[in-house]
C-alpha cells in the first residue's frame, strides 16, 4: 500500500465537515455535491473487496435510482451480481467517515488485517453509471480511488443497474460451467432478447405497452433491446425518454412517482384496457 499516493489522491477529494455517512441497503445516496469524497473512498473499498476475493471482478454503480436529479449515489456489486456483503457495509461507512489522511490509512490497514488481504493479489473493478449530470465528475472520483490502491478498472459507461450486475457476473463466470453470458452490455441485450423471444414464441402479440422511462437510462436501453429483439415481437411506445434536458430525470414520472402519488406520469395518456409500465431512473 503506497501511503503517499493515497494521501495525494485523497487530498483531491476532501471530506466535508459535519456530515456523517452511512452505507445502507442502497449504498450511499444523497445530494451529489456531497459525494465526491465518498465515491473516492468507495473506489478504495472496491479494490479491497476484489483483493479479498482473490481478484474477482466487483462492480460499482453510480446512481440514485428513483431519487430526484440533484441526488446521486453509489453501491458495490458482488462477483455474482449480489448486493455488497453486509459485513462489508461497515467498512464502507468507516472509510467514508475517516476525518484525516492518517485515520483513512488506519481504516485501510484495519480492513487489510481483519480480512487477511494479500496486497499482491490484483483487483478488478467494473464501473457503470446512470444519466445524471453529476455522473462524469463522480466517475473521476471513483477512478482516483481505484488507482490509489493500484486497482484495475473497466468503465462500461451509461448503463442500467441490471446491466452492470449482468456484466460483473458474466466476467466472473466466463469459461466455467456456470458461465452466465457474454460479458458485455450487448451480450445482455442478446441474452434477454433470446429468452423473451422463446417465451412468446407461438403466442399472439400483445397489445401495445406504453413504457414510462422516467427520462433516464431505461429509454435508450429499451430502444436498443427492441432493435436486438427484432420487429413484430413486442409493441412498445416509450414515453419520457428525454435524457438530455436538465431537470427531467424522475420529474413527475417514473415508478416511484406512480407508486407514491397514484398518478399517471407526465407525458402519458391513460386509455381503458391499455397496458402501462414505469421504470425508475436506473431501470432496475
């Protein structure tokens, strides 16, 4: 562990004062401007987790799901696509709340000792993010954290949360009897399309589905899925697909809006006996 490198990179991502962070079921989630130091330290945590698992790929997803656009968040994904092991959530909290370079180094050393981590084992991390405007800057914070502990990373760009989980699992199982699929986002579309086509084969095509995509990553993802699926298999009209205009993400639309307010999302017209569905911001 290169202490000086950690201190130099950590100084680029100072921790705000008077804030206590907690890694919970959804990872860390709050206003995006408060997450710089947190996501740097999640990069550190991901490297430690990968090393503890003998170099298996782990995932980092930068998203706040159904939260409003000014928020963002981050969560770790285990090698088979599971949520972070609960016993490691405390390590994430301890790293995020370290108040000085020396205390940060102390937490890292404690994790290494308690988990019996071998620093010579490589660490491999896969990163994805949703369409929030804060995403690119937080991605750089994450990368700095990974590099601070000499980890390797693959940035798969703008993806849904299920796509990040799929790629991580596929990377860890490729070449084994449990191989899950081609470890790429395109492989995700191909596997899902093949499964769906098999399910509906020989059945009449259902009436049109209107899909509220919450103006998030689900819109381009669904468009690509339909291209891979091919014509005349699934009739979908995508509503709320604007991923470029600031302030649109999850605004008066999306799964959480429908659940909380029992209202139709903006941009849709309700017709009796028609079919409707809503994604949230990361389409999970």
